[in-house]
C-alpha cells in the first residue's frame, strides 16, 4: 500500500515535470548523471559495447600471434607501439592481452554490459514500476562502473603494461612484482578497478532485488512475472552473495602486495632472494576467487536464459513451456551455483575426497540446465515461428548452450578434468557456453528491445548477416579447439612451435585466427548497425511491434522518465497469454482484465 | 596518420554497407511488407536448416581431419581409465547433442510461420517435466559413479614400491631431484636456495641430501611398468606439471607439496615405433600461467627399462658432488646469512 502511495506521488511528480512539452531536463541530468533507469541501461550498454570492441580487438591481436607465430604484422605496431615492435607481439604483452581480454569480457561486458543493461531496462518496465527502488543508487552503480572502466583503461597505457597473470590473477604471480611485469602498477590498477566494479555491481544488484520484491504493480504477483525478471532477480541474488567474497579475496591480495602480509604467500624464492613470507596459502585465493568465479558464470548465463525464454515464446506465439519448471530450475541453478566452485581446483592438490563431493554437485547442476533446454525446445514445438533477428539469436543461444553445456559434463568430472584442465578444451567449453552463448542472449535482447530503447528498429538485413556470420564463425573457431584440448594442448601459450605434442595443430591455429578476424569484422557490422540505427533506423509506429503481452509495450513508443503517462497499468494475467483474444489477435496483454468466466492461468 | 586514414576508410565502408542494407527496408515497403516478411521468414527457416545440415557434415569432416593430430592412447596404466571414460562420456553427450540439436532445427523448419497457421496453446506438461528431470539425473549419476571410481584409483596412495622423484617448478624450467642410493629425499628449505650451487635449497646438515641427484635440464627419467610418485613443488609462483601422454596433471604450489603417481606402460623407444615418429618424446608442459616464459616451460620424460635406468643413474653425480664438497659449506653460510637478513 505504501508502495502504491509512493507510485502515485511519482505520477504527480512526473506530471509536473513533463507538463510542458519543452520543459526538458538539463542535458547533464538527462544524459550524464541520469537517474532514469532507461538512460542508465543505455549507458551500461554503450559502455559495454565500447569495451566489447576493445576486448575483441585484443583477441584479434593475440590470435594473429597464435595463428602465425613466425610472421610479423606491422599494423600491430601502429596500435600497440613498443609492445609489438616490428609487428611481433612481445610475450609479456601477449599475456597482458589475454588477461585483459578475459577481464573485460567477463566483467565489463557480460556482467555490467549485460545485466546492467537489461536488468535496468526491463525490471521497471516489465513489473510496472516508474523506476528502480533507488534511482540514485542506480546512477551511482553506473558511475562506479565508469570509474572502474577508467582505471582499467589507464592500465592499458602504462609503461609496465596492464595485469598479465590471467583474468583469475592467481597469486603469487599476481602478488609479486618480481614475477612478471604486469604484476607491478598494472596489477594495482586492476585491483582498484575491480574493487570499484564490485561496489558498482552490489549497488546495482541490491537495487534490482528490492525493485523486484517491492515495486511490482498491483496484480503483478511473482508468478505472473515474465521469466526475464525471474532471471534478473536470481542474477542479482548471485551477485550480491558472491561479489563480497571476491572483494575480500582482493583485499587480502592488496595486503599481501603492499603491506607485507602472508595470506597467500609462503616459501618463495624469487628475483634472486628468499621472501620472508611463510604460512600463507596460494590456494586460499583460489577458493575465494572461485566462490565468486563460479556463480559469476551463472551471473553471465541467467540474463541470456531469461531473455531467450521471453523472445522464443514471443516469436513462437506460444506460452513458454513449463513456466513453473523454468523458475524451479532457475532456483536450482542459483543454489547449486554456490556449491560447485572447487571444480576449478581439482588439480591444485585439494583433498581428493572434497573433490569427489564437488564432482557430484557439479554434475547435478546439469539437471536444471537440461530441464531448461527441453522446455525451450517444447516452447517452439507446435509454435508459429517468426524469425526476427532477435529470434534467430535466441535459437542460436539454445544451440550454443547445448553444445557448450555438454562439454561441461566432461570438465566437471574430476577424473576427466585431470587431463583436460587448463587445455584448449576448457577454452572451447567456456567460450561457447558463457562467451558466445551469453553474447547471443545479449544480442537477442538488443535486437528485440532496441525499439523500446530508441523508438526505432535496427536494420534487419544487417542483423541477419551478423547472425549467420557469428554463429558459423563461433562454431568454426571453438569446435576444433576441443580436439586441441583433448590432445593436451595447454591454454595461455604464446607459441607452440617448440612443442612436439602440439605443433601439428599449427595449420588449425592459423585457420581459427582467420575466422576470428572475419567474425570480428562482423561484430563491427553490428556496432555500426546499432549506432546508426539510433539515429536513422526505421521508426517504430505501433506501440507493440512484437505483439507481446508484457507491460513494457504498454508504455508510449518513447517513454519519458516515469514510463507511463497515465496511471501504472494493473495486471490481471500472467506474461504468456498467447491465446486467441477473440478479435483475431493471438495474444492478450497482461493488463487486459479477465473475460467473464475466464480463469487466470 | 595512416591509422586515421585506415579508420576513416573503415567507417566509410561500413557507412556504405549500412546504406545498402537500408535500401532493403525501402524495397520491402514497395513490395508490400507482409509479403516480404513471409518470404524472409521462409528464407531464414531454410538457412537455419542449411546451417544445421552443413554443421553436422562439418563435424564429421572436422573429426576426420583432426584425429591424425591427436596424441596416442594413454601411456600410463592409470590413464587407460581416462580414455575409456572419455569415450563413454563422449557417446552419452554425443547422443544428447544430436537429439537436441536435431529437434531444435527440425522444429524451426516444421513450425515456421505459415499464412493462416496458429500456434497451439500448450503451457506445461508435468509428466514430461518429470521424465526429463529424472532421466538426466540418472545419467549423471552413472557418470558420477564411473568418474569417482577412476578418481579414487588415481588419487589413492601410491604403491609402496613406487619410484620417488621430486619435480620443482621455477620460472621458467623444471628442476628434478632423485633420492639417490638411500631412496630418501632429504629436507630442503627455500631460505637456503642459491642459484649457483643450491638450486633447491637442500639442507646439507641432512645426510639424506648428500646422495640426491638434481637434473636441471628438465629430463625426468622413469622406469617402464614401475609406478612412479612425483612430489611436486614450486620455488616461486604456481606452475603445473602437465603430462598429456600419461593423462596426468598436478599443480606445483609454493609452500605446499602435491603428489601424483602413475605407471608408465611404454618406453620412449617403444613409443617411437608405436607413433612411427623417430623423434618422439614425452613432454612435460606447464599448465598454469606463470609469467612471460610460461609457454617455454618444457620438460621431457624419458621412460626406459630398469636396466637402462640403472645405467643412467650410475652415471649421475650427486648434487653435493657436482658442487664439490669444499665449496658447499661456504654456500651454506651464504644462505644462512641471507636468511638472517630477510628475517
């Protein structure tokens, strides 16, 4: 009730603000320090896209090295200067690139760029709220992320280069300046940036949770929410419970680096001298890191799952199959996500008994994942499929999720992991499942909700080209990598030519690199499509272009701050009423009252 | 300058591409949007199916092209379990892969929107949910059982008669220590490390160290059909002893001793014949990123017969002897001095 009163206030306030057409907000409060969830979503998205281009370009550079270790590419010197003298990548910088590629893509693009964008955009719009529970915290969340980005960006330009110990930054490598060049100032900046990032993600996550729990419009019970909201909700829960643990891990690392503590350091001889540290455990960091690190995988996957569910259902013109089973499996994944972290550590010398517990729990998580896949398949079964670009990406998401998910069954079993650990099999597995698949979820979301964000459509032709190049390219790049991994080829190698066991894959590596470059340019096609369409895309002329029952399409085509011009719609039915509305339409919007004798789902 | 020209060119090219793509929107308006939508829908369904069929064909092609580059069957007794378990898991996941992907693309084709068609209103089916929750759970349980059986074999204590060898990683090579005649590795202390004459920090007050042999060329000599237990350590950062041919792997963590054991099945010489490669060599790869030289941290394993091994061992000088007795005490004091300094 309290909530209701607040919403009414907000309605009045927004009426005052927008009473006169041109009584517009100042540029700074509208576009920069905005507290409008839709604008913040766009800020997250555009920052994410910029980072994605940088991160992808890095992969092009190191793929050039991997594909053609004996050639030089003078163009790299233009971009990287001293780091690629004469067009040949410096090994130290190769590791920096690999590290930054991982950090940027995992955290800045697929966490902030993904849930930052869509949780912000869709939570208020789909649950019928005028904004987030705390718009101010929401604004802070973006600006903490922005500051984190600035620190990370600066670290790319310093003399000793950015952090280079892998995105997991295991100490002692990351703790000791003597161990590698990137463990100097670059690592300090990395830690500062990541600490700020954790703050950003907590501010965001707490906001998402309280908004979903408290700000739903009247009639919007939890079981009437679209699956997107359920997914964002659990994503936020995962983040709120696990990011603090990561931060604690970072704080201890900062102490070890700067204040002479020995949390992670013990019995080390480096740089010609024995260090005084005794009694620490390098493995402790890995426990703290993966306690976030594994839920992080689901933080990346869940938004894609939610959006794919929504888009598949919408474009099949058919309710999502097993709505309740979908929610239960989300809960299952969320709970299990916290109980599987040590499967990243089977070969660290951890107790084998503990290892076997984690095998059991890890393979258990395959069950809810399988349930989701089957429900997606039965959602499109007997549907009336419309292949919009968003739909294609959602279908691609399912295909890639199956392919990448299945290889997880290999890696989760410790007796197989003992050979496959840290090989290209792992690279292939996680790139398909949480890299490309999550990206497909994100692309699906962007193409689908672009009209809501900017009041225009993205160009379809470019979208279709983008989709096919990307899915074919992704499989061409990552499928053969499994073979390299089964042959034992280790990841994070700068050059394989000296290795008899692995150098017969040289031709394959060159092939993968060429495909990578093609796929990179296809992504630029997307970026161009995105930015040009903001200004020149085909205008949206109907309020509900995808004929979707959810609430975001009951707002004006270009909703102002506050989302609905009149009162907030009341909800009478669940989000998937794709049935005959009696007037020739094939769906009934959530805000349409039940007909006489009709039962709510 | 040329970078700017390049960037401008790229921008122009993409601008042109966008304009061309934009033209298709105008064309759609001219030809009637509904009609174009239907045609596009049909085209996309066909393209998706084409993608699926070509993809399946590609998987077969990829397999035949790459199998020749794979490493041979497990060279350790314990790794045989890996090979068979890998095959089992591959078959199970392969079946699921083919079924689900086929359904996905078959539905795409079958249920593509057609004029006048309507989707069925089906929201759930509890029986189906139950079936597809239970079956994966049972299959997973099966895989867990196989996995744990192998895992227990691999991680069980090494046989009593196992040869003991210590492998220590440092940036960026492997140091290998054999216990010498007494069969016991002496104590070592990282404070006593000295790159000139005590690379592992052996404690010379410990008699067991006097006959220990250290090889710094990264060659691990082991005996065929005799279990070997590796005691793994690190001098600086985390490394990882990767033995792809033996299907074994274990991290080298500073401050913590880890172990693995396995029984080699084929000598290096036998492998040369088996793989038809006169230069064949077992390799030790570092599998945990450890700095700029990570990719060059290569060691080799020489599997030989007991006789060959004994002959090789007889030729080795103990590390104490290599650094001859008179020089060692000086080194010892130097190490102690540096310890006191650090403390």
